[in-house]
């Protein structure tokens, strides 16, 4: 477990059985950065990305997407008042990530689709939070004794199909939400864990990760081995949120 300010967090990217059998590297990435708002208050930025299985540079794309998102969040937050935590901001952030991926593709002489990845992000301040997502996976927040996904994983027309940050339509497909209350607990996870973390019958509630990813206060060794990235962070002294605004 690591700490920054009053936040405690753990994170990992784990290759699945098929990846280990074939010798394929883990194609997921996750990152965290402590930021400072324009008024000097601390904030925390989180990012998780899952490289497309068909993309030759999936891991590189996922890592670049996470790092670019955190860098752009730092620049935005340093000069942005709370009132401007809007969808327009989230769309600008995702476009900046897409630009970075396109530039990396141009540098390597590869099509940008070879860097395709999903992207989930959150920025948390004392009394504001911003959430964004393109593709599958989930952002789960703690509300009282329950856990709820901010968005439902995005799925394409066919099974195992989703959307990516490299898509030309990424900004239009982007999921966005904001909270004007403090977030006490939050987890970001890629699709390897979403079947365990989400309740598909109601499409709204999240289980306590079934022993595969629990809060740091009751962390255990994962009992399953899908390919996944998970990022769990908690602020132990903060009350849970009750309002999420799309």
C-alpha cells in the first residue's frame, strides 16, 4: 500500500493465463499522480488503460494514454476553478490523449490503431470529482457500505467489442460525470475484473470484488487470474458522496 496526503492506494497490472502461456506481455497500464489545484488545494489523478488485444503496440499505447492523461490533468487543474469541471474539459482531455497516441504512431510509422486502448480516469479534490471513460472496464465508488459503478462498460455491436481512445469518435463516445461532494473510496479496473466486480442483472450495483480486489483495509491475494489492471484508493476520514452529475 502507498500513501499520498490522506489517500491510501494500491494498484497492479497482471497478465492473464493466455498471455503467460503465449509469452505475451501484459497490455494494461495504470498510474497515479498527486496534483495541486489553482487555489493550492491537493488533488489526486488516477488512470487505467487496457491495450487492444489486436494492437501490436497495445502496452505502449496504454502506458502513454495513462501518463498523458495525468500530465494534461495537472496542467488543467493548475489553472481551473471548481466551476469548470465540465464535460467540455473531459472531451479536451481525451482529445489530448488521442493526439499523443497519434503523434507516437507517426513517429514509429505505424497506424494509430496499433496503439489502441481503452481509458478510464478520475480527478479527486476535497469537494469535487471528475470521471471519464472510453471503452469497457469500470470506475467504482464507495457509497456507504455499497459500491456502485459510475458508468456501465461500453460495448460495441459484437461480443468482445468496445471503443478506444484512438477512435476518431472518442470524444463523442466519452462517458463523463462529476461530483460536487467528496469521494471516500474509488476503484478503477479494466475488463478482466468487470465480470466479478459488477452486477449484470441490475446493471447498477457492484459487488465487493468477490475477493479479487478488495479495499486496502481488507486486501487479500487475488483468487482468479484474468488479465487486468486495478487501482483502488481510499480516503479513510472522508464521508461518502451522494450526488453524481452527468
